[in-house]
C-alpha cells in the first residue's frame, strides 16, 4: 500500500547526534526499530536510548529490531548512556530496551543502573554548574561533553519504556525503586490481534504491569501506547483506552503502524488524521492527563512536551 499524503517524513541524514551516539557506542530505538521520525529527532538533538543490547528474545511481527540469541550485558552501558545524554544536553531522557526473557529479572536491574547513572551524572553537572556560575564563567555550550541540562541548574527527568518482565512484580519494583519520572509500557494493539502482532506477549499481563506500577508508586506517571492500522475496530480501540485508564494510565500515545521492512506484518489500513483526533478527544474525556494521537505519533516522541503539560 502506498503511503497517503499525510504520512510524509523527514529523512535521516548525518547529524551531530549520530556522531555523538557512535562515539559513546550506544544504541537507539530510533535506528534499530527504523522509526520514521528519527530524522526529525536527530536533527533537533534528541533520541531514545535502547539498552540491554540490540537483539530481542521475542519476535513481534510489527518490529524491525533483530530477534536473535542475545549477547551478555555490557556493564559499562549505563555510564556511556549518561555521558551521551550529557553531551547531547538532554533535559528529558527516554530509556527503552529490547525484551530479554533470558535474564532472571528481564533486565530490570540494568534499567535501574542506567537511571542511577543518569542521575549521578546530572548531579555532578549541577555541581559543576554552580561552581562555574560562582566564578562568573559562562555555562558550557550544547553538544560538548558535560553539556547536560543540569548545567543550567535543572534536574533531568527520566522516562523508561520497559518490556512486560513476564509480569514479574519484583522486576517492576527494581525499576520503580530507581525513581524514574515516567513509567511507560506499550500494549501496542487490541487483545484480538495479540496472537498476530505480539505472539509472545499477553494483553492482560501488560495491563496488570501498568496497574501495579500505579498502585505501588502512585507518584510516578504511567504511560502506554497503541498503534492503529492492523485492522482493529473502533469499539475495540475504545475498549483498550478504557482498560488503560482503569489501570491508572496518565499519558497515552496513538500512532499509525508503518511497515518497517518486507518481513513485517503488512499495513491493513492507513487511518486518517481526523480519526486520530477523534480518539484523542475520547481519551481526554476518559481522564488521561495528556494524549498524543496522530499518524506520526510515537511512544517516546515529544515525551518531554507531554510531561511538561502536567
């Protein structure tokens, strides 16, 4: 199916962002999942880091990330993520990962270490900023090592987009104990299509993870996302939105599924922009605090803007 006119995207070129990512040897979901927005995000100096390697133990039919036997964890990855985020000058950092069903905790400990490394780097930068300001020196410019938003005296915000951890609440607690500002887990599609779209996942497990996160740590904002274009019906989409809101979800993203490569499940429908607006209105009426609903909306795109709305 040819893309309709409302699905034009900015192509990704060679940006300073990519050079920084390569320098620190960090992966991004933008590149690994072939996100159509990566050109726009990279050109503005933002990205979503992907930890736990670049090989996934699951094989969701919509995803372009490689499904293969994973490599051992890289113990230095959290610090490299923190350095890369600092160099990019990020004030809001989004961390996601492949699914690692091979690990006892699903990679939850590695998430926690990455959050901690980001916070430690930010605290160091804030101290550095205070010293510089006291000396009447100008702050470091963006895109230089140590240029994180903390240099302006601000604490960074951190959003994590995690797998379902097979429903393991201890793994969930490990991540939430590290105090991210936003806990995100995507349900991706309607229950009827899970066998086709997410064959190794379970809809109720995903809903329960979100619900448990809100019960255990009510001060942490929760977020989820769904894609359209797999052949879902209006009533099915609204039912998922109600389930998410009943689970205490604060933020919601709804976007158009775009086939990343020929081996992935084909697009059934290209949903018109006015339909996305319809779901945004319905979601806000249900009580979601912020909703991003448009053909090009993605789970981590404009995450800082969504958080700032509250």
